[in-house]
C-alpha cells in the first residue's frame, strides 16, 4: 500500500508533467488560481487522519489506486442525451449533463430559461463571461485550509457554471446530472460555480449517475455566491456505486437578506465526504443546511460542516440525520462560528442518528465557537436505536415487524425530506428513500431520481 | 374465547404474574381492578405479545389457538386489541397511513383485497364520528402532541377501525373528562356484539356505570384474588383495597 508521500508526489508529478494540458483552454484567472492552489497543495497534501478535520475518514485507501485522469475533454462516442433521459413526468426540470466532471459538449439547449440566465461549462464561462466569472471564481473555496480543495483547484478544468441575473426568478429547477462513464478507473475533478444575483431565485438539483462499474473518485468543489434578497436552493443527491469515492466540497457565501436552503442526501457511495461551508457575510441572512445519509454494508459517510456567522442578525438552521446499518461508519462535524460583532445571531444545529446494527458506528461532534454575547444557539446530537415501544405499538395493531420498522425508519428520515421546497422532488425523494430503506435500490446503475436510461 | 391458565410472568428475574386464571366468553365484559403495581398492565401487555416479559409457566388459548406462540401482529389480526395505558407518540408516521396499513393487513389476513382510497376514507369518517374524534387529530402524526385524553380517544378510534374480537382496554378512562368518558364508553358499547368481548382495566367505578361488566376481578400482587359481579366494583370504591390486602396476608 502506498503511503501518503507517494500519493502526494504522484499528484505533484501529474501537475508538473501535465502542466501544458492543465493550462490549455483555461483562462488566465483559472491558471493563476491554479498556481497558487498548487502551492497550497504542496504544503497540505491529501489530508490524512492526523488532520483533526479528517480524523474519521481515511482517504489513503481512496487515493491509493491507479486512476486515469482526463486533463482534456474526451469526446463521448455516443449521444448521452439519447442514453440518458430523465423522463419523470412530474419532475419537470431544465436538465444538463456532465460527463466525468466535464460539461457535456452536446447538451441540448435549454430553451425555457428566462432571459439572461446562463448555464454552461466553467471553461466556456471563463472565456465568454469573464466579468462575472472572475469576480467569483476561487474567491470562496479555501485552498489553504483543505488539501483536497487545493488539489481540486490545482487540477480544475471544467464543471458547471450557472448564472442567474438580478431579479430573475427561475421557476423550473435546473437539474445537473453528473454522468460517470469510463472504460477505466477514473479520477474526476469537477469545479462548479453558481452566481445568484440580487433578488433572483433559483433551485438546483445535482445528482449522480454511474453508467459503468469502474472505480471512480470524484473530487468536486462548488462555489456559490447568493446576493442580496436572493433565494437559492441546492439539492444534492449522492448515489454512486459502492466502489466509488465522493469528495464534495461546497462553499456558499450569502449577502444580506438572502435565503439559502441546501439538502444533501447520501443514498449510496463507497466513501463519501461532504465539506459544507457557509459564510453569512452580511446581515439578515437565513441559511438552512440539511442532510441525510442512509448507509449500510461497508459504506462510509462524513459530513463536515461549518456555518460562519460573520455578521449580525442572521439565522441558521442545520439538521442532519442518518440511518446506519451493517458495518457502515460515519461522522458528522458541525461547526458554528459566531464572530465578535455578529450580535443577534440565531444558530441551531442538530444531528440525529439511528443505528440499526451493533457494528455500525457514527461519530458526531458539534463545535460552537461563539465570540458574541447576544446570541441564541443550540445544538444537540443523538445516537439511538429503533424505538421498541413505538415498534410494539405498530405491531400491536397488526402491522408486521418488517413493515413497522420500515415505517419508523421512513418517519425518521422524512423530517429531512420534508424540508425540500420543490414539491415533485419531495415526492420523488420520499419514494426513493422508502425504496432505499426497503433495500430495493442496491444496484449502482440507477439514477438517484430514478430516471430511465 | 380466551382461556388463561396458571400464567406466570417475570421481568428481569422478578415475578410479576404468579398464576393467573381467567376465562372470557364471547359477549362478556370483564373488569379487572387492583392497586397500582398489581400486574394489570403486565397481563394486558403479555396478551398483546410484548416480548419484554417472560412467560415462565402457564398457557393462553385464544379461540382455540395458542396465543403465546404468536407474534404481536398475528395476535392483532386474530382479533386481540390492546388499548394502551400510555399510548406511544410516533412523530413522522401519519395516523392515516398507520390506520390504512393496519386495516389492510387485517384484510389481507382474512383474504380480502385492500380497501380503495375512497372506501378507506369513508371508513375513517364513520369511525371518527363514532368516537367523536376531530379530524385535526387524525390528520397529525400518531398521537404526536395529543393530550392525555385525546390519546385515549384515539385508542378507541383505532379499536373501532379494527373491530377486534377481544379488546383489552388498559385504563382507557384515566385522563378523560366526564364528556369524553361518556363518548368513549358509548363508542365501546356501540362496538359490542354477541361475538366479541372486552376486558376493561380500571381504577374507577364510574367507567363501569357506562360499560357494565358481567364480572369484576381484583388483581393483587400478581394473582386474581377475588371475582364477583359488578357490585364488587362498588364495594372497592367504598372500601379501597386494604381489606383485600389483609385477606391476602399483607
Ligand atoms: N419494564 C419493566 N421493568 C421492570 N419492572 C417492571 C416493568 N414493567 C412492569 N414492572 C413492574 O411490574 C409490576 C406490575 O406493573 P404493572 O404495570 O403491570 O402494574 P399495574 O397493575 O398496571 O399498575 P397501575 O395501576 O399503576 O397501572 C410493578 O411492580 C412494576 O414496577
Ligand atoms: Mg397499569
């Protein structure tokens, strides 16, 4: 087994030897950011468990594998639009596809988007819309704090870019489907940027769809800036096969009176690490950060979150729930910072876990750093088994044990699903979670939203 | 219909029921009274199949079948209904979904097709009016945030939905105001037929003014120490349990 130094050295070699390809097609701003990020990566490396923030997730086995890396867009030999159709009638979305982290070159034109809305690849955005792109790219993701974010920024070439201009309300959600399709094991680097301008409203659904059984490591970073009075939802559905590694870092910055809701639902994936960072950078923001994980077998999930109340009068609600079965393992870290002048802050956090087996483990750790005095904060974490009294109550009415357990698990998870602000998506997820808890979604090649292909 | 013979039950090594004998015939109403901690709820729970308790001796035959051999859900489908002394709150499980699942499980057991959505709603409506339970309650999660009295009413509502052969009502009257008591008792009486039976566990004679028992038992220290007609309830109301305790050497 390779040690961490070998892994880091391999990336340094990749960066140096592939430099020409890395620079090619990327804008100057991207390449400048890349250069600095690589310096950070050289210092930080891939985080190991010695790093307090990665104490519960061992990334060495995830990285210790001969992945292929595409530093150039690879033409797809089939029409992905043909292969992949999300024809769930109730869930009407503006859908775009990504292939192995790259914006698909043959995406259908989104004809129903309001005027001024841009949905395209990051490379294209850097070139065509530099004034928007340069104002935000690399501004929120912290390459000096996390080695995998530094690595992503060093290798970043493409991903999706979404721009919602001032005052524009997009009714239909935008759905981004990450297709993983390769004939070899693959490491995909994906770099996304979402810019929501003043008074704008948008909902984005990001889901995964693995089309082949190869081992994948996805290292993605998404930066989001939500301007004044804007309302933004981000739903992430993680559903990859058990042989995959998902590293997903999201950085959200909010301006005054903005309202953001994110919901990260982890259904399947071998190893999942979500870094979710929010900064409430102006007053009167509302942030809702929700998440749910349903893990069994040897799966591992680690939700690492931080909510930074940098300015006064903001509200944050954070709630993660998990159901852990078999030998699954997981961690939740919830950091809340309330900076010195962030008076009148309200910050609430909870993490509840249901352990279905004796071998499942979860480490949950709230961490509140409060430097202001006029604040309302609460946090709570629970780890428990199925409520036997409730189970008996249901059975005493004639409901068989399996169904009764199912009802209770579903009820537990539903509290998070309920927070979804897109009605048809909520119904979809309800169905999906019900199926997932019944063990009916166990094969890898299913799209999270149960699209046909 | 129900025949309990020499039932011994313990929990965590402690003997709680020490040889219960009880026979209930179709159409009968039995009242079980007795001081706190006597074992009344234990008996009720054992009949419903709670596995917390160990049956160390004895047998329970229900309609010719060995009840102790069955899972709780099968006992329910055979027609046993336990009205809980402390109904459980189950956030996130809607009352409608809960009842629909339960009713259809019962139907499946009888070889019937599940009810259509509209037939089910009709049934709900009918039974709701029987126990005068508000839709505001049945639209919520099971018992979530219900008052003590509302929870008890909800038990009778569920009983009405499931139409059991033998209902064991564990202190269904406690926590009910006078009006609710009447409503609940009326509900129980309306559900009564010649073929079903009821065991009411209670501390108070007043319930028995409405649900008139054929037989009253006193359960004390894990045994049925006295069995008589309904006048026994009046006597207990008047004299308390001391004379029972004395008669039984404590
Ligand atoms: N889960 C348990 N663990 C330990 N002891 C128990 C448990 N359940 C019941 N007991 C004990 O068994 C005895 C009988 O309890 P039970 O609840 O059956 O009494 P009861 O007659 O229903 O009383 P009440 O009138 O107060 O409802 C009591 O001493 C009680 O403490
Ligand atoms: Mg009791």
